[in-house]
């Protein structure tokens, strides 16, 4: 089923940010470089897209919402508006980066000059995929913007951008909404059960909870968690289980493994933590927390977190997961001294 398309108005945690941007637009104080960041699933791309539509529509309402019917809106709907450009990695390239050729092709052909609208809008997504040469080329445009061009950089890992790029942009952080707000929103948009669990697994991001964590993914997570517990119980071979982990995608497994280790570490500190990523397995984790030393748990968590950049560097994902599964088997075999 296709995920519903939401407007900024339908995401209450974006309202204040949207109104701030519209106030800046109305006062002609909108920065020519915007850096919109936040976790996956909080609506940052939707915000950037609708801001671009708002800036290009000449008949928007008082809240900045585009009319949807004018010629500019029709061009935007068709994906053919000449004053909205998108820069992203080449899907056919192995590097999965935005290259200097992409930036040069845009800047050297007068693409920064509006064709029909008062502004030219450029969406760079994900901005953290700019390679070094591309970032340096973009820096020149940020330092000497052409006309009324607005460069909008979007990403989850903006710490990977050079400080020189970040310092020349207005940083707009999209936070994870309060859990009560997110759950109320989910309750309004879906009748799926276990909404708190889905939201926790999505790290509090409502759109991710709605769009990613379907029943099939929850079942996969349940099976792999059973395997994780079986390794600790010595009823499952860690190498065999790692092969199953790899079939679900290493990035997804690293996310789950990090959540399981975080819950274990929380339960080592307090019997009833105020928050668990996996509240449906609190009893299982509480039992394990009595057997594992905090130092060993922290070391494994650090290895899990360090594994993600290794995946980005195309290191063999199965070898990474096998190593983590073997270490988990080793530390869960050591009984914690009282």
C-alpha cells in the first residue's frame, strides 16, 4: 500500500518551524543557504519540498501554503518547474556520492538564474553525500550566491559535512516530537496495534513508524530477537544466526542490535527504566542483564555503532555480523559477579 502524502499542516511538530520560515520569507530575510536536518521519519524532506513549492507559488495563502492550481503549482505537480532543481547521487554510480561534476553541471550553465519565478530553489539531498570536491565547489556558491537562489541542504548525518558548509547555512533542526504527540498522531492515521512499540523501534519518528514498521517487519524483528536470545542460551550457533541476520539487511540488523544492547545496559542500572526500545521483551533482557558485565556490554555496543561506517565502506556485511554474533555469544556466556 502506498504511504499517504502529508502536508506540513498535518504534522503538528512542524508547525512552529514552518511559521518561522514563512515569517522570514515575508520579511525577505530567508537565508540563501538552508540546512534542514533531523532523524529519518520526522518530515524534513516534506518540509523542504513544501517550502520550495511555497516559494515558487505566487498565489499561496497567508500561511504560505501553495494554492495547487496556478501555472507554477501545475508545473511543480508535473515535476517540470524550471526553477526547482534537485541534486542527488547518481543512482547508477557505485560511489553513492554527489560528485563535483554534478555541482559544476548545475553552477556553470547559469542554472542559478530563475527562469520564471522570483527565486531559484535547489534541493540537495542527501547533503551528507557530497564528496570533498563537490562540497568545496558548493562552498563557492554559498559564499557568493547568485541572485535570489536558495540552496536547501537536507540530511540525517550533517556532521559529515565540512564545517565551512554548515557555518554558511541557517541550520533548521527537525526534532523527534514528544512521544505523546507522536502517538496521538499515529492513532489518528492508523489502526495498527502496538503503536508504542512501532514508535520506539522507529526511535520516536512518527513517519518512519507508520511507513516502515509494518506487521511483516515486526515479525522479522521478533524472529531475529529470538535468535539473539537463543545465542545467549547456547541453543543457536552464532555464525548460523548471523547468516539469517544478513538476509534482512545488515543496516537494519545493526539498528536492532544497538537497541537490544541499549535496553540491556539500561536494565543493568535500574529495574524499571523510564524508557525501553523493546518494552515487549523487558523480562528477557532483565534476565540477561544479570549475566553480562556492563563493560562487556558497552564494548559490544560500541562495536555495533562503529560497524555502520564499515558497511558504507562496502566491507563484507556477513563478516561484520558474524563477528558481532560471536562476541555476543562470548559475553553472554560470562556470568556477572555479584
